[in-house]
C-alpha cells in the first residue's frame, strides 16, 4: 500500500508539472518568433502584415462574396507567413512543436522524428500563428480558414506543389496558391483539360522572387505542372493533432486524481 501511495504521489507531481507546462505555453509563449520579419526568404515582401492584423481580417465581411473572400484569404495567408522550412530554424521558428505548446507532439518528434520533427499544423490558427512553411503548410492553413467560414475547399497536389481547390455555391470553382499569392479562376477539371488557362495567372512569375534567387520556377514550369497526370487530392489526417490538444489537458488530471482520492479517503 505504501508503494502504491508513493506511485500516486509521483503521478500527482507529474500531473502538476504537465499542467504548469500547459499554462506556461498558453499564457506566456507564442509560436511566432518576431525574427520572422527579418528572415531572408526566396520571395519579395514575403511577410508584410502582422499576426494581429491578420487575425482581425480572418472573418468574412458582410455581403462579401465567397470568391472575394477566397481571394482575400489567399493574400492574407500569403502576407502573414514566410516561405521557410530549413533545418536551422527547427527550434528558432518552432518547426518542431515545442514542449510548452504540446508535449504530446513534442514527444512524438522523439519517437518518430521523420514524421514529427518538422511538423505541419493541421489547425490553421496554429499554422498562421507560427508563420513558417513551404507550399503545403500555407495551403493547409488556407483550406482550414475557408472551411471554417463555410467554403468548400480541398488540398490538391499539382506536380509536387500543394494548392487549394475550392467549389462555390454557384458550382464554379478556383485554384488558390497562397505560397505565391495566386488565384486561378477555374476549377481543377477545367485546368487539367487545358493547363494553358493558368498562364495568365502566372505570367509575371519572375517578379515573385527576391533578386538573389537566380534559378526558380518559370511560367512555363507552372503551366506544365497542371497537366492531369499525377495530380491528386492531398490528404492530411488531423485526428492525432486534434486528439493531442485535448489529451494534454486530460492526462494531467488523470495523474492528479488517484493521489487526491487516496488523500481525501484518508481524511
């Protein structure tokens, strides 16, 4: 019995420690490192609005059409996130989820570093708060934002690049590429049937890149990527992430409860 009480006490202390970590992250930490604003990236003016400004403009305005909101949301994500996914920024920019943000995702990066060491958030608010990613992360963020506002949107892998495909209530659709800040006013079926439809959207592709980037995707490259062969829905399972953000609060109380039960029974 004494050993059991000692075990419950260890669990109790562990639970308090985990709660302390959770509250520390919730109240005092942010996933966004202010040094983002001075980071060198491949694109011109890669980060041009603050997180607070982005949060103020995430809601759909009265009488704003789905198409206008989709375009505005694309540019919002484009302007609040930088194109960055380097190993040297894993800790600096919280590409690996820190223990104070979610100790389960942090532990997962120890168990399965290939999958979790450089982690893409499924939760669009977390992705936007952190503010870093290559094409898939801003696209995941945009999809989440659009879905949250009632707009049908899916992720598509187009020639190795992840974009957002939307379908509006009037049955029209468009392709959104938040990493570049692009809006293609045709649905995926129309584009795959005639990839030349995207040429107008990407005609000034050379102007996207910073001057020090000498080799990059051209307009022709992007038109060719929209060929039908190999294009497919890009599926991201959000169950584990959603579960982990609930579990990080439940687990400490499960650890604390047995000791409290024995303590009050003794009383």
